[in-house]
C-alpha cells in the first residue's frame, strides 16, 4: 500500500481504545535490583487492570507507528547530544522497565503495513496521554485512565529536528548509520551476509577515521548525494523496499570510482573489503554502503515531512500546547480542510474511567462514536491513509481491544496511606455544599447503571474560555468542504476511512456491530460545554477543559485570584489543594493564562465559600 497523505483527526485528547495480540509475559512493573519506593507504590495502586492486561494496554499498536524502532534508538537528540530514546521522561513519558523494547508507557513497536522491511516501527497509543502517575514524599501512584503530562508536540518536533539535523550533516549521518548497523546486528536483508558484513565494517571504519578524511574525501560525495535526495518530492512517507531507485543508483555509481580509490589507498578502510572474493563483491559492498546512506537520509527526511504535515510539528504563533494538552481538532482542520488555519484551542487530556457511561463525548459533547473516534485518535498520532484508495495503516481489531481495556478501568480511590486520611466529618458537610453549588451541573451517575444526563451549558453561562467550543462548531470557509460544518466534514471523511479499514482487515458485519458497542456514529457542533459527573476528580488536574486552573482549590476561587502562570509537568501532588505542584524550583512556569485559548476565566461556582467551607467541599471530592 502506498503510504500517502495522513488524515489527522483527534489526537491524544480522544478517549483511548483497541487491539489484539498476546499479553507480554512480563508484568508491567519490574522491581529493580535495589528497592525503589516509587515503583513499589506504583505497583500497589491499581484500578481495574491486572499486570498482564496493563502490560498489553500500555503497548498495543493502533496502526500509528511512525518511525522505525532501531532508527529511533540510533538517532541522536540534536539538543542533548545523547541518544534520543534516553530519558523520555523529559517529555512526560512514564518509564516502563518491563517493556522488552525499552519503551515507556504509551509507545508501541510493531511492523507497519507497506514498510515491513524496516522492522518494528514506533508509534503512540492512547495510554501515552491517558495513564498518569502522581508522587508524594518519594512514593508514587500509577493511575490508569488519568491524564498524563506527555508533550506529544515536543516529542514529534524533537524527533523531526533531530532527524533533519542528522540528514544535513554527512558526519552525523555516517555516525547514525554506524549506530544503526550496530543496533541491527545481523538483521540486514538488503545484501548477502558477507557483503552486508563488509559494508557494516566499512561504515564503522569511516567513523573511526580522522575528520580530515571524511571532510576532504567522503563528505563531498555524501553532500552531493544529499542534494539529490532533497530534490526528490516527498510523495511517499518512506522509501518502499530496501533499495534506492535506479536513477539514484546511477548517481551513486558515478561516485563509486573516487570512493573506491580513497578506500584502496587507506589501509583501515581497505581492510573490510579484503575479505571479499573479487572486485565485483568489493564494488557491491561499497554500493551497498552508499545505498544504506540513501535509505537512511530518505527515511529521516520523509519522516520529518510527514510529521510536519500531520500538524504535530511547527510553532503555533498564538498558543503553546505544552505538557498534557493538544488541539487535535484544530490540527485536523488545518491539515484536512483549511490550509493555514492556526490551532488555538488546546485542551487537557481527559480521564477515561466511566467513559462508556457518557453518551456524547469530549468537552463539548461532539460525538457518540466509538470506533470512528478511536480511528481519528490513531490517525492523529501517526497512522496514515491514502486519500485515493482510502487504505490505511489502522488496526481496528486492536483499537477494539484497547476499548475493552479502557472499559475495565475503575475510578481510583483516594490513597489514604499515601496522601493522608479523609476527614469524614468534613465529607458530610462537603456533601451538602456539593449539592448546593455543584450538583446541578455535575449530577451523579444513575444508580441503575445507565448513561449520565447529556447536559450542555452555553459558553456565556459557564464563562470559561470559549475557543474550544466555538472552533469545533464553525463552518469551514475554504477548501473541499467549504460551507460545511467542521463536524460534518470530520464525520463524512472518517466513515469512508473506517469502512475501508474494515474491508482491509477482514472485519465482517458481526465484528463491526460489536465494535460499535451499541453506539451510533453521530457528530455535532454544540458550541457549548458539557457537565459531567465528578468521580475521582481529584486525580484529573489541571482543571477546566483547557487545563488553565492547576488545582481544585484554585478552581473554587474567583477567577481574578487564580494563578496567572504556573508550571505543568510536575507529578508531585498537593493533598491539600488537590492538584499538582504549581511552581517547581529550577523550572520556568510554562502555562500562561493570558494567551488566547488558555484563559482561566469563568466557572466561579463556589467562589463565595469561606475557607472552612472550601476545605469541606475539597474533602468531599477526595471521597468521591
């Protein structure tokens, strides 16, 4: 299948969901040689999934795999100078010591359709955004289904910038290929083993040589080839197969004599080729080395182009998403329907427990769909489709598997041994205050197990930042869907992609019905915000749809008294204010509420409470 223009729809904000592969044999948390109180606590606090289920949930592939695993392991971070995969906690990922591929929670590794020769590809699944962890005094609580602080925009932007920096510098590219050779070991399939081994040894020797040799002899050749690569239109997202096209091979052959001369005149470079039987094999080894150079440069370049098109890379002139947020629908609008549109309404990743009891999903209640929403989420973080054939890399059976796991997640109980005991007298008083100030908009779930009421509130009434609700409900002013409401364009596009995916993945009518889980595929633009039951809300900060209020304590204050700037990304929990640390030593505040889309206005319900009443209400929220 030709991998072509991606369809971006929902990104990480969409509630997670789907997969089918055997559960890994190792548990999700493996104790290190020395006791680690953080990991021990994270193992203790679970909410609905077994260790085996959690291990599968964390790494099951959606079809969004975007970059070869061994390439990513071989890539150097342009900012740190260290391997890109080292310390992904810097981008908000949660480590998973039990993963055999060395990946954190929410990264997947599976071969991608059409790119099987590249081996396992790395992608995101829903748990990157919907699995949280809090810490308190050296201990931790892992909370499946809670929002995480992963920064997907930085993850992809850093990947792209590092890939482009590698492509631009022949020395860095040679180093990358050398690391890749070492990473792949004997996995190469592009040439017979003895030629492959000679080519690998040659690359290693090139890296060992003094810089003058590379600069004066090798680099000019590589630079010329790089210029040819750059001129090629990035029609495909990655090179097909494992060899360069004929026209490029011809250009490589033009450079072969000068390279061969340099190699023959240099003992350390000549050594790897002397093991080969004749001149033809030596020529093949050098050609294979250049071909590997081509494939590496082309893949790095094409991945960068793809991720830029996806909307996950590039500077937004108005609003920075930062950790724990995304404007997936805004990016979809810019990429699919309205070129030049700037996403300006990022929202926090929502929690996903009890989502199956919500009829209309997302902060503005815009869809009832299950599979289409989940496919949009996968497309938003790396899955691709061909706009002509509608064939895609989506994995609908896996997406349903994820849905199954997400549906098992239970709301977490307040961990009294970690965060302190609950004052039951305050809880009783807080219950009355909740009914008076909060219950109308946030009623409890029906006792009979039914769906929560579909409550929507006008933006002017609730008073919060309006951009999220307004932009989704707008009519598209240009492009192929000009004059069509944005939500209708999303619906019409995704229905076709879903049906083609079902066809390609042998999903019959009975499966398709089961995947829908009794829900229609309706979309709407409400221009309003939804009111939902508040269950374990203490574990879901920051607050409001755009994450503009760091703690529940702050949310109960008048808007003018709420923090105007604060830090998002600390996992240290404040059991008094019910939220994460808002300022961290050595870290600059990264959330500015004066920016459009980030405003912390509105929702001033309960702001007239006394200090003691506020404590009572917060205590009630701990217990529910």
